[in-house]
């Protein structure tokens, strides 16, 4: 479900222009997760009408994925639907929770590579939009103390004296909570000060280059980890970050190592949620998916430039599904009960069928081939 107000790389293009993006997302749901997804674009920017639409259509669906909804509206829509007793199916905002899940998985493995514990690491969070606010929540859920996190937005480090956020704390509930609880050292300043001494920098902010400067990377801890997730251009080029002393660098782009791609998360997570008929998707379920995603990469062998699986590693998705299904049962949120082995077998079978069907349709050209001129443009 989308209103098309924050489409990646395009901004507020509206529901009509946003529909093809949602159709592409539905294809990824089907191919990678065996999930039958239907794109629904709403011709309204009113958060309450979006919430009403979701509530009215829920009898027809097993879950709702919110997509490309601008902030701060996206926070309110997700939080209110997740806590509304009239909503009987899980509601997920992939721009927040999906991205955060994959970032956490990457951070888990990156910290393993440099010999540091997640719970002891210090994090600089650059940008406090949908993705990073959710990332911060998952970092906390994985055991990192709030005080180990320093967050920074376009106006500087978040702290209790940020009057601009205090005046809008009803709209920006999460940001105000970050102001109140993070930044144990009481730092002031901007990105440079937020990154000083950090083990991990997670940036989802203004596209670069130049948003993060190499000299700021030099001020981080030894064996620094940087995830520069802005698209289409990361906040700092990977080679600049490495030359400045970063050991592991990830971006949102497929043409650089360590792509942070939320497509590694949402197909498997939704598969697991649907298989146990879960009533909601909790942060703990997302953390379980992140840990399983990290484990899949570790079993294949992780390196500085390969800390996450790729979408071609299809067995990742059934394993995530099983991990999420087990966690939903542990939390008493599942309507059906299965063992981990049963969930894994079910997910493998469903996803394999979806991929076999897609390949068959492509071979018979019932799904038309990519036009030659498009392929040349990609090259």
C-alpha cells in the first residue's frame, strides 16, 4: 500500500506514477518469497485515510506492506496500525523495518570480522528518516545500550535540548525519544562530532559525495565500519572511506561490495509471517531475521567485502521465514504452530514453486523478454 509520496530516487510522484514501482515490488515478493502480492496505490496523502483504507481491505489479505510513504506520516501510520486492536493482520513498513533488518545483519557480521561485540559497539547514526529510526530500534533490540548511540540529523546531533524536535514531539515521537535517551556523553555538533570514536557509522541521509568527509572517518575507532546507504550516490565513496581508515564499507548500490539491500529481508520475513498466520511483526521478529541472514553469510564465509548474502542465494529466504515463524510462536503471536524444520520445508517448497513457475513463463515468453535496447542501457 502506497501513496507515492517518497519513491526512492524520485520523491513525491504520486500514486499513478508510483504504481509501476509497486508492481516491481510485488514481483520480488513472489519470486523471492513465494508471496502473492497486490500493488495498491491510494490517491490520498491523508494518513488517516490511508489507515482507514488498510483497515477496510484487511479481510482480503494476510498482511500489509506499507511502501514509499513520506515522513513523519509513515511513522504515525505504521505505529497506529500496529497497535490498533481492530487490525488483525501484520502491518510492515519496508522502508523502515526491511532496511533496518538488513543493516543490522550487516553490522553483526562486520563486527565479527573486526573482533568486536555488537552489545559493546558504539554507533553513529547519520540521518533520522524512516530507515535509520527503525535501524536504531533494532540495534537497541539486539542489546546495544541506548547511550552507545549518537544520532545526527540535518540540524545536528540529537540531544534533550533540541527545541525544534521538542516542539513537534507529537509528530516525531521516535526522534524525541532518541533525544531523551541516546548520546550518553552529551555531545553537541554535527556529523563529525557524532562519528568521533564510533565503531560503526550507519548513514541514510543526504546523497553524496561529500556528506561524510574522509577526515571524519579518520576520527572513528580502529577497524571502523561504515554503511553509506544513500541512493543514488552514497554519502562517501567506498574507496575514500577505506583510504581514510575504514575497514568495512557497505552501500545501497549493487555495483559496490556489501550492498545493503532490503530485498534480502522482506520476502523471507513475510513468508514466515504468513506461514504461521502471525497477527503482527515485532522488532524481535525482525532481529531474528537479521541474525539468520547474518548466519547464512557466515556459513558461506564472510570477508571484508562480502558480509551479506546476495539475492541469488535463494536458500536465505526460507531460513529467514523459519526464524521469523519460530519467533512469532515464542511471542504468542502465531495462529498456527510448526517446528522449525516444518517451517523451513514449507517455505522452501513454496518459494521453489514460485521460482519454477516464473522460469517456465519466461521460457515460454509468456513473460516477455527484456527489450534489447533496455539491456544495452544497463550495460
